[in-house]
C-alpha cells in the first residue's frame, strides 16, 4: 500500500474517468426526459391539488355514510416486500398492482385508527389552506394523549402521503434534520439565507431541501459518511482541503428524509461521483443501500429519494485480508448481525451486483465485522492520509 505524501492529482485518472462516464449518462438522460425512469427533481404539488385530494377522501366517506355504509380507507401495504419491485435505474419502488389493507370505521380494532386518519387529514388540510408548516413532532404535541406516540404520527403521515400520492413536503409536514454537510458547497435557503459550507465547519442539512437554490460547487466527488464520529474525524484531518474539492455528508446513522433528499438534489444538480463510506457490517451496508436504492417503506417515493449511481468505497469486508487488519480490531457478528446479513443477501438488488454478493459472502464466511475506526490500528490518520486517497486513485469502489 503506497502512502501519498504530496498528492499528485494528475494520477487520479480512474476518478476522472468515472466522473466523465456519469456526466455522459446524465446528458443522455436529460436528452430523454420522456423516459419514465429519468428522474428530474420535481417541484412541490400545488396546494389546490393537495386540498382537492383530501376533499376527495372526505367526500368518499360522506358518500358511504349517506348510503348507510361504514366508510373504509384503503392503504397500500408499503412495507410488504411482495409489493416491491426493483429496477437498477430507480431502486426499490412500489408495484402498480400492490395489495392493500382496509382501515374500517365499524371495526373495534381499526375504528380508532380510522379516526386518527381523519384527524390527521384535517390537520394537514388546515396547514395547506393557511400555508403553515409543522414538523411531525409539532403535530404529535398538539394532542399527545390522542396520538399516543410519535411513531403513530409518523406512520399515518407516510400512509397519507402514499395514499394521496403526494410528497410529504407538499402536505406541509416537515422532518427535523439530523444530518450534516461540509465541503465545497454554497447555496441559498428558502428564506434567502446564504450558506457557505467550508471544510473546517459543518452545516446542518436544511429542513426544506426543496427550497435550496443557487447551488454552487467545484466538488469532484461527494462522500457519504455513515457515522458522525468518522465525519468529525475527517473534518479534523482537513480531508476536504487535502483532497480534491469535495462535499461530505453524514446522516449520523440511518439517514432521515432530508439527508436523502439532499443527496438526491446534489446528484440531480451536479452529477459528480458519489461514494459511500460505511462500517463493514450488515447495518452499515443496509444504510448504504437505503441511500442508493431506497427502503421498502418509502418505495412510493423512490424517484425522489434514490441515487443508484452511488458506489461503495469502503470499508469493504475484502479489506480485512487485503490490508491485514489486526484480528483484535475485528468484531464477531452477533445473531442479530447474521439475521440482518441473511436478509440483505435475499434483497433483489444483490443479484445485480456480483461484487457486492462476494463482499457479503466474505462477511458471512468470516463471521466477523469491522468499524471504520479499525483503520486506526495502523495510524490515527490512516483513513484520510492513506485509505481514502488510495481508494480514489486506484478505483477501489464497487
């Protein structure tokens, strides 16, 4: 393994080639915007359409009552893998003929949930009508006893978004951002605030990603970092200024909606290579898959959230032997890890990536995992000074 002391970026031909290939594909796709697989970052659904969609639901309820029939809501089974189809150019998306479930108003078990849906539709209708926005947390605290818990609010809002086929932002429901961004990027927020993300500091991912405008960057690539600790370490090592101009993003674990929207917006705007830096364990791999191909529960918004162009940069299970990582730095897989790994191996996108399957097989055979911090067993700055520069120079992504 070579150590790059004075970095000569003229030797990074593979990275340049990868970027050129992505740009060529992007130009081709933009020239064929009628293709249903081409994702163009969409604007919000007009308020009039949102109001009308809610009114249609209420009218159906009133019609049922006028016929002396018990009103019923039909919801798509969002988390049922049988309702999910995979396309490499989009990711996990809901099938057009997916199964549904009923929320009945005359059933003791489902009647309370039916009432919750009507209450939430009423809240959303008033917010859209008066042009007011609220977070899911704000909505929960309007009546904590009635809603019961935050998860109930989250699930109902997602179900309503799926039922109406309207993005959550257009329902005037915001998510609290936990992700952070740093590097070569400046933009203007919806309220006119100018933001400049310098490498020495980090900026919170905006709560209104769609409202970001005037994005400006000279970044050669984007690095998605799984954990905040690794993100902070790369900032401390001045990674962005030592390497090409780049952008770093972390969702601090499983990414929230806004962090995923930001990655998607940057891809749609810049079309530069995007790499994922995750722990070499089932949990980290699944997080990368969420960024790249989405999740089953949010498959109805796949076109707005997924970035199939993301590449897995590290930490790879094959790095265990390739780098001779000390056995003391490896961690045995738990039963939960093994269960998660078995689930990942069954995912539809794994068959599209033989190199991914090989990495998962290595993980399963070794029954060991490693955090990115395992690289500090070499030197404290091995990640930023050796591992990442060499990966980028020699095309060590899959």
